[in-house]
């Protein structure tokens, strides 16, 4: 039997100098989704994250609060673990650099490299950026400031140990050349190659002007430089310096996921440490982009950090996970905005996926008493088309995930969801249900439920709660033990009793365009202006006629209608409401072709506050009725009633 494939993935270990923001949650969500996917695909996975607790930055932050560094980090590290739990992160190990096991690993690494002759004692005199914990040559500064964070640097002069980076430059360049997969994406590889070619200085790897760190073995006046300490965590997690079974199984790491600003440490310092230790290099270091807020990097000092806990409390976990994974092209910078989050949730989760589940199970209840029927009769081309796309999808997604094309993997799953929604409209089960022979209805309903089963399996690594909810509504069990092979077409058993539940993603209504509310703005913004619409009045609650009369309903004639690029569900209508012409954006594109609407007299709410949908102004709302299976019809009157007539 061939050995199982393995996958060791790591995130950077975060500084507990402050609470984590959505940018940190991004890296960890990506790592978690990859780990979950590879486990699902039957691979042996080890997933490590942690906290980088030493260094001058933390020591100063603790002193400012009047507590010891350990007291300071203990509180913040607890909040990291709480965040990861809320975000459903399934790490196998969490390395704290204050763990004893880590101290042992770092001291062993230092000692081994020292004995090899690649560490020597000298004195450092130069610039240091404390927020980045980075030494800088004067020539690399920008306007005298740190080129990474643009904050002031400090002049440092102290006795230090140095690591002979320069000795290994050629060997590293050769490795990069021979292993194009080592540094990804390619743009980062080019940056790193240029950096190395511009000349590597030996690196200062100990400090003596403060003591919050791991003591250098046999010279305890020095503490190990925080990056030398932190990078070692990837070995600590496997039990180094002991020759453990974990180390045998999982080293070299398959993937270090890091933000682009810390690529130098991971693709130059870390590989050279490993070369000096005679250990193999990680297979891939992937430098992802930043999550920007209004095109600017999030940072506490700019007051534009977005708190993931608050977002999850408002929107739920899976919308946040989905947004991070789908919206941002992995490797490039991406923008976070509340509006984009709401639009993504509504479009992909509520409308596409949620609606497919809801309408499929409603129809199944109505036509088949909620029981999965036996497919019967010959397959039509439309059926074949759906089945062949769904059948090849698991393998396709696996390929994309291996190439780290996460957003493309999700897009390919959502293409199946889109096809299935279209399939409902094309195959119109409500018409098939009227036929005496129910064979074709059985085939169509089976295909829809089976599509949802495949989708649940394929999405569960990315949005785990959603996968589980769909699975439960389909009446299935044993999701945890399913593997990629279970995503093959046709494994759904006819006779399965489904259990339709509440919609899995209620739509979030957006009423107004507004500035983005952010957490901790230094000057408090006015009330956030994106509001959720008031929920529909609960059934059975009576309103007075005066409430109803507040609603100005009129007949409007549709003058023109067109699709909106990039919004599959929306149509833009120009209507005449009697007194004036208006533009209305309506979510009816799956139910009406634009040309079907021109000339119709529809009913609109004329005094609704204007809103923008996908950047298009909507000045009113049309009335329509939706059947439980999702079939939608616009309310309209005959040409005998002129535009502008009141409706009451
Ligand atoms: N402690 C070091 C890492 C040591 S790893 C051996 C460190 N910590 S950090 O807390 O400052 O940042 C860690 C990582 O957070 C960044 O590399 C990046 O992966 C992630 N991000 C921080 N802000 C981010 C965004 N705005 N967007 C995306 N990722 C961001 O550096």
C-alpha cells in the first residue's frame, strides 16, 4: 500500500501586542480551509499556528500597562485562541514561544549552528524598527524611516551574535532556481531573488539591551533575536530537537503561509537556518497579499482595523470565512468592505446556495413527501450537462486547491450551484408534477438533491457550518467521515427522507450607500449608515390603516429593462410612475427576460427610500409574489389602468 500523502501547513505566529484583526483572520482561515480540504481528501495533515511572544515590542507594551510581559501576553494569547475557536479553526498545535519546549528548540538550533561555526560574536551598530522587529541598513531606509511600516527607526549599538547569512547566498539562489515552487507567487520570487542578489549582510541574532527573550546558551546576557526565535516554531511543533515520529513524518513543511511583508524572513533567513542545520527546506512559502481597508493597510495606529469577533457576531461565521476566501484573489491584495461582505453574502450564499436548498426541498416536500425519488427515464441533454459538471467537480476542486487557487475553487463550486438553479427553471418540476408519469419528475428531483449533497461535501472545508446544515436538511448522516470519494455522483440513496429547515442564509437588506463603519475609529464616525431593513412584521400582528396608508403604491409602466453586468439576479427597469420617470433595480432576472417586461403595468412602492444595488440607483420597489419552490411572478394590472394610478 502506498504511503498516505502528507500536508504540513503553518500560519505565521502572531504578535500578542494587540488583539487580532480581520487581516490576521484571513491567513488563518486560508490555512484552516486548506487543512480541512486535505484531510477530506484523505491526506495526513498537520496544521500549526501560534503566538510570537518575545521581543522589545512586547516588553515595552507590557511596561506601558504596568504588568510583566508574561502577564501581558497571557491575556492576549487567550483572546487569540478564543478567536480561532469562534472562527472554527482546526489547528493541531498552537506554539507559544514562551513554552518550555520552544525554549529548548531555539537553544538547540542556536547551539548547533554556533558549533558549526556559522554564528560569531561581534557588535551591532545600526538602525532597528521595533514595531517590525527588524534591523535595517541605512541604505534601505525610506526618508529615514522603516521601509516596511514607515515608522521611525531607532539607533541600536550593542554586543551581538551574528549569523553568517552571506555564506549561504549562492546555495540559496541555486535552490530557488531549481525549485520554482519554493517561493510563490512568482512576483514575490523575483523580489526575493533581487534582494539576495543585491548582497546579503550577516544577520544580528541576539540582543543585550533588554531581557524578554530566550537566553543564548552559555551566554545569558544575550537573548535570542525574536525572528530567529519565532521561525524555529515550525520545528518546535514537531518536537525538535528530539528526533520524533512527527518530525520524520511532517518535515519538511509543505506550506508556510505568510503575508508578503514577512517573506524575507521566511525565504532567506529561515531557509539558511535550515541549511546550517542540515535540514531540508520547506516545499513552498506562499506570500499572500494584504487585506486592505479603503485601499489602505489596516493598522491600529490608522484606526481602521476591523474586528472579526464583532463581524461574526453580526453576520455569522461562514459569511466571513466565505468572503475572505472568495473575494480575494489569493496572492494579491484585496479590499475589505462591509458593503462587499453583505453583497457577497446575499448573492452567493442567500440567493444562490440558500435558495437552491430551500426551493429544492420545498418542491420535494410538495411533490414527493420529502423523500428522495428513484431517478427514472432517459436523461435529457440538460440532465447530462448538470451531471457531467457535478461528477468532475471534486477532482477539479482538488487540483485548484493543490495549486492554491482558493477563490477559483470556490467559483467552480458556485458554477454548479448556478447551473442547478438554472436547471430548476429549465426543467420546471412544477410542470412535471402535473404529468401522470412521475418518472421525469423523479429524475429531476433526484438530480437536484444529489447536486446539493455534492455541494455540501465540497463546501464543508471552507464553510463548515453550512456544509453541516445542508447535510442535515438532506437527512444525511456521517458527514465527518466522508472523503473526496463520497463526492462522486450517484451515491445518494433513493428513499432518503429529507428534513427541510429554516433558510440557511437569510438575506441581508442594504438600504443606503454609506461610509464604512470601522472598529475603533479615533474620531467616532456617525451612526453606521448601512442598515438592515426592518424585519417583516411577524405573522398575526395587526397594523392600523394609518400604517398601511404610509405606503404609496402606484401603477407604473415599464418603459425599458436591461440586465446589470456582473449581477446575475438583477434587472434595471425604467418605469413611468405617472408624475415622473424612475429607475428601479429588482432581483427578478432569473424569472423574467428584460423584453418580457416592457409595456407591463406593474405595482411599485413609490415612497421607499432610494437605495443603491451593485452601484445602480433604485428609486422604488416592485411587488411580486414568490411560491415556496421559488417560482416568482410580478404583480401587474391590465393596460386599462394608466401609470400613476393609486393602489390601495
Ligand atoms: N510575529 C511575526 C510572524 C512570525 S512567523 C515566524 C508577525 N506577526 S504579525 O502579527 O505582525 O503578523 C503576522 C501575519 O499577519 C502577517 O504576515 C500576515 O500574514 C498577517 N496580516 C497582518 N495584517 C494583515 C492584513 N491586513 N492582511 C492580510 N494579512 C495580514 O509578523
